[in-house]
């Protein structure tokens, strides 16, 4: 229900009540010629005034009061203006009282919004880089009056987009193309901080900046791919070399252990050990001929003597 309709309704109601009540109160001569007025003229003035007041109050409650209670939803704030002049009163989420037809409200969305930007820039080593980034932001509720007076509702196109593009170009130009890949987190942090520092004094809070993609020329992308392949092959070769060296070291240690064991066995073979080994193998019979130390011979003739007997 529009404000003009409300005004028209009350003007019509006031005219109707005036047309009925005034003749009944003052009772001019023409009342007798109007059947309805003649029938109402029998009521007292107090009753007529009470009925009129009741009708008026009912009209106010059913038509005017709902428009006087303004509800600001969550995630928004409203600026109230009276006769078109903004008031220094910010309507936060919740119910508020306004005067229909006199007060108006300007609603502002303070929820987080996301702006996606794409920009071309030259890296430090003169490589063309296309950067795709997302900037999440929301208006600072305490700076709504400033934003409304200086920029209006279209903050993305008026200040945020231009600032973001300029800063992204400037920051990417400080790094070599390869560094934009290897130091991506650092680049993103630098861009986010500089955008936030620029927009905060203007009344815009930056929630997050994310680098979604770095796109390079086809030649540079091929060079990066070839370099990556070469590094992977080098890593594999180094891994294989390390494995071979470990295996060779193991074999050397095994050979060294075998040599030490053989040496130890050679040292432990003494005359006593040899004698013990010989006794273990002796069948209990003396040799028939023994060469003495003095060069003589000793013969075992015991078996021959026994045979002679």
C-alpha cells in the first residue's frame, strides 16, 4: 500500500466524517430532508463523536500503524530520511518507528559480497601474466553515511574493482613469472594486504582475496613443463645413484665382515687345536715306523713277537 493511497484514504475518511458529523452536531434545516441524517439526528452529540473517534482509531490501527512500523532485516542497515533529508540515524536490524509519507529509508546490504577480476600484467622478467582473482568484501556499517554520500550503492564498480585491478598489476610486476608459481601464497598475501589497506579508510572491509589462476603465454608454459620434467628425471637419477651407493656399501661391509671372520679363524688354529683334532681322528693304533728326532728309526715289532710265540 503506497503512501499516496494512505493520504488519499485519510483525506476521504476525514471528508466523509465531516459530512456526517458536522450536520448532526449543528443540525442545520436540511437534515430533515436527508433520511439518513434525520435518523442519526436522534443520537446525542457524545455518541456521535464517540463513534466518529472510534472509526478514526480503527482506520489508524488497520491502515496507518502497519506502515509506521518499519522492519530492517538481518544483513542490512537502513538510512532514514525525513522530507528527503538524510537523518544521522542508522536503522540496524530490528523494528523501528517511522512516519509514513514523511520518512523514507535507504537500504544497504552489509553482507559479504564477492567480486571476480581478470587483468593482464607483465612480470618482473617481462612475461605476460593473466591473473584471475576473487575479492570478498562488505561495507563497514559505521561508514555507511560516508559511502552513501561519496559513492552510492554501486561500490564494486566505483572503487573496489579499480583498486583491485591496479594493485594486482603492481604486485605481480614485482615477481618473476616462475616466482608467481613457486611463491604463490606470498603473492596472494601481499595483494590481499594492499587491497585491504587501500579500501579500509574508504569504508570497505576486505574479508578475503584469493588468487584463482595465473595464466602465462604458451611458450612460457611449455618451458615450465620441460623444466619440471627435467627436474623429475634428475631427482629419479639422484635417487637411483643413492640406491646404488647404498647397495655397494652393503657389499663392501659384507666382504669386510667375511675377511675379518677368516682372519679370526686363522688366529685361533693353534698346535693344541691341531693335536686335539688328530686325537679325535686316531683309531688307537701306533704307527709301525716312527722317525725319531735323532735320525733313528723305531719299529713296532710287538705284533711279530706275538706271531712267533
